[in-house]
């Protein structure tokens, strides 16, 4: 039986996750451990084949579900050879859009906008799992809930029960059910100098610099070359753009129409 009870974990790093507190990640013998204080714990073998996810008694069910479906799946997918990223993702028709960027860049808000206003289907809110093959890149559906601040919900015209600055779990009006081919990667960047959103193509080293910090890793001790190879494959198969958005809490900060216009250019 998979167990990490006999040896105290040796913590390797703290991984930033927007859905809840950042977990501690480490090892207990030959078992990998991730803990989200006050919420949940994930243990698994080094190959990610045997795993156990357990909630802390009394933890918020919505936050636990978010971690189980997003962060925990992403960590396990990393061990199984997939590429997992801190990112939101939606499906539009038969193509997927991946939204990456630093915390507060607008990933979840843009995914919510695309689903609520433009009939996109949610693939992932803040942890995206990708299947990268030599001739294709697919985004796997992992989440059916948006996780949005009260200000984002208000901006999108949705009533909010969350306090200012807190996030609320909202069931997606539409959610994808099958892996979707990735056509477009959007790197979101807030820019206080802009009055309206603008897009520019990214290539080469700029793509690597934008995506490497977004990679989710569970076994931080393991040397990796495949991640860089996966990013190169992604770049070869998809269009990658940076969209700068105004740093204001108003409609002019929404980038959904520009994202869809860019997707149309990527698929024609």
C-alpha cells in the first residue's frame, strides 16, 4: 500500500498554485508528497502510477475539488510524461486556446469571458494538462469550474458571493469533455501604459522564456530534457502570441474578442 507515514517528508520546494495555498512538495522515502496546508495532501510513487489524494477534515469542499481536479492531476500528469502548466484553457469549436501568464495576468478572467460571452468550453481554469506528441498537441479536459474573484465576476456580469479579493468557485456554463487540439497559446501581460489590448507574435527564445516558468513539476530532483523538447514541439505546432491588456478594472481590460480574432488567424 502506498504510504508516507513511516518517514517524515523532506520538503524540496514550494510550488505556486493560484487555487488555494501553495503546496509543499517533497519526498518520504520512495513516495512523493504534496501538501496544501489546511486543505489536502497528495502522495504517489515516483512514476505517478499509484496515488492517493486526501482532504483535510473540515476543509472547504470547493477548494478541495479545485485542487483535486487541477493541481493534483497536473502533478501526476508530469510524472507520467505529460506537460502541465500553470495556465487556463478553453475550447472554441475544434481548437483549444491556452492562456499563460504571471499571477494576476488575467488567465482565469479571460477563460471565464470566453466561456460566458463567446460560447467557449472550459478545459482548465488554472492548471492545464497537455499531451505532446511529435505530430500533435492536445489539451486534456481537467476542470469544470471557474475560480474567479468578485471583481472579475462583476466585470463579467455575474453576481458574486465572495468578499473583495477572495475567489469564488463557479460551475462552467460549458465544459469540454474530450482532449482538444491546441491551436493558439496566448501569453497575457498587464500593461499600465495601454488603453486597449494589443497582440504581437512571439518566437524562439521569447516562447521558451514565457513558458518555462509556467511548467508544473512534482519530482523536482529528476533531471529533465523532455520539457524543453515539448515546448519546442508546441511552438512548432501552434501559434504563440503575447497580448498586453490595460491594468484597469473595466471592460477595456477584457481581451476575449482579440483572442478569438487571433485564433481565426492561427487556423486559416
